[in-house]
C-alpha cells in the first residue's frame, strides 16, 4: 500500500505540474490576443455552500482538486503585466439567473446547463453570463 500511495502522489504531482503549465500557456495566449480581459468576481464560498442544493455541483466536487480557478486567475494577472493587457474585475450587476435578452429572472436554479426565462428565451448559462459581463464592460 505504501508503494501505491507513493505512485499516486507522483501522478498527482505530475498532473499539477502539467495543469500549471497549461494555465501559464493559456493565460499568455489570452493576454496576447486580447487588450482587455473581464473577470467575474465569483462568490466561491457561496457556490461551495450551495453544493448540497444542486446535484450537479455535488457531483463536480470530487473533481475540484483537478482545476484551480485561483491559479488560472493568478497566471492571467501575471501574463497581463507582461503583455500590457488590462484585467477588469466585474461584480455581477444582475442576478445569476437573469436572462441576458430581457432581464427576466428565472425562479430557481435547477442545475441544468440551459437557462429558459419566463419569456421563452433559452440560453446556455455560460453564454448568458458572458453576455451580461460584456454589457457591464462596454
């Protein structure tokens, strides 16, 4: 069991090193491509507390150690200084479940990928949030 534990730690270290390399590469690529990058201020503590309510978040929790949002943002900031890219942190001006088209608020988060507002607009939640962020920057 000691040997397996050592091998698992070695694989984890290899994975983390590769993840960090990818994050540095992505950050530099993004900063070279764009003059301004908008970052949404995420309420990570609130999201973690909501895990019990949303089944998809509970399922994703087991993979949390594989991705590090804070590490990616840190690499973005570092690359932005090197390339002269502006990083803009935007607090969300509207509720997370507001429709980007009409502003109507969906009653509850079902954990689904697509958002359907009461007025019939249907958006991927990430695309919806991106459109809301874009309006906040412009």
